């Protein structure tokens, strides 16, 4: 993710180390209330949610947003009202309007 941001001259956002400050599902859902659109990449699949319309169900949370320890997955980046979890170049380009 850092390489993508640097190569597109996007300023590095504030970084929180998820190993030092792990976030559980309850905290992740509270974070979701502060954003409008959510992208989550896992492998080659990315899910997108318009959080004004619907929140992810528990099964989706476990699969895309939480790791095996039950903590929020990394990397995660917040850009305005968008939250991107995992690395998905297409989502990053869409959010940061790069090509």
C-alpha cells in the first residue's frame, strides 16, 4: 500500500499499528459508522458497501474484515468518507482518483 501511495504522490495518512492497538468487531462497527463507503479485499475478491444503505453481516465481517485472531485486518486506510481494508489497487485508484 505504501508503494502505491508513494508512486501516485498521495500523502501518507496517519498510521496506526494494529499489532499495538488491535481493533475487535465491535470497534470496527463503530468505525464503520463514521464512513460512507467501505471496500474490503481478500485475495482477488473485493467487496464494496455503501454504508448509508447497509452494513456487512456477521459472516461477511468474519471473512473480509477480521483476521484469524478476531482483530480488524491490516492494512486499512481511511480517505475521507472511504475505508479500504486489504490491498486492492482498483479500489485505491477509485478512491484517490488516479490512473
